[in-house]
C-alpha cells in the first residue's frame, strides 16, 4: 500500500489553497468591499477588527501610491529562471501585512517568472498549520513555490529582520506586544519605506542560486 509522505501532504494542502487564492488587485478590491460594509476577513467579526481593516486599507493605498525604492534596488534583484509563486497568507486586519504586501507586490512586478497569490488564514487552517512561526499562526506568511510542482522553496514572514528583532526584544522584556509597541512598529515601517522587507525578499530569491 502506498504511503503519503509529509511532502505529498503539504503539496495537496497547497493545491487546495491555491484553488482559492486571489491576485493582488482582487485582494485590494475585496479589502475595499469589507471596508464599505464595515467588516473584516476571518472567522471573528468585531468592530475592532473592522476598524483595523479600514486602517490597513488606507495604509496599503498610501504604500501603493508612494512606495519607491532607491536607485538600483530593483535592478539588484536576481533573475528567476523557472516559474514561481509567492503565496501569502494574510487577513484584512493584520497590521504587519499592510506595509509588507505592497512591497511584495512591487518585487513581483519587477521579476520575470514570479507571481503573487494571496489566501486568508482562517479559510485555510491546514495550510497555516504547516507554516507556523515559533508555534504561532503569525501573518503575513509568504511561501515560495515552484509553480510546476508546488514544492516549497522557502518562506518569509511574518515580519522582516529589524521588526522581528524589535518584537523579540519587546516580548523578552515585557512579555507582550502593547498597543504602544504596535504603534512603534508602524512608525518604523513608515521611516524604513519598505527597505527592510525588500532586502529580505531579495535574500529569499538569492537562495535559489
């Protein structure tokens, strides 16, 4: 009798999730629809999450409009020889997704043979369970796939290098992420202008070489 390996199991889960995945333009339309109905994605519907969704929608629109990398950044991205998918797990209310996904989209636009697809965490629990961060369902989570085989070639997230260090320090010193700290994270994202996320994504692509 044939046995199903863990790799086979993950490939099946990925295929199911990709069937439900949407592109970035559709994601933004869906986000705007949630804002219009004062709602949010995910299983839990609350006023607070709806408010975060509205805030993230505004932030993403601003990022899409103003995001510009320094000269030479996009040209420094490695060439991709085979077709890849960056599958991103997210939710409309996720504060770390709002500044990260527009950067991911800009990188995808600049690299041939690379496409971006997005899925919602709560609609894909099996997928999320395969890509936990320190046992947590943290998002956004980017999964780099070989499009032909659904083989996982790498992952990124939920935050880039510098915010990850900030969060680690905060938890070690205070045990939780306060509202004030989350605001500090947004201040970092605004000042950094996407550079830390960009560098991480470039390094992710460099692992293919």
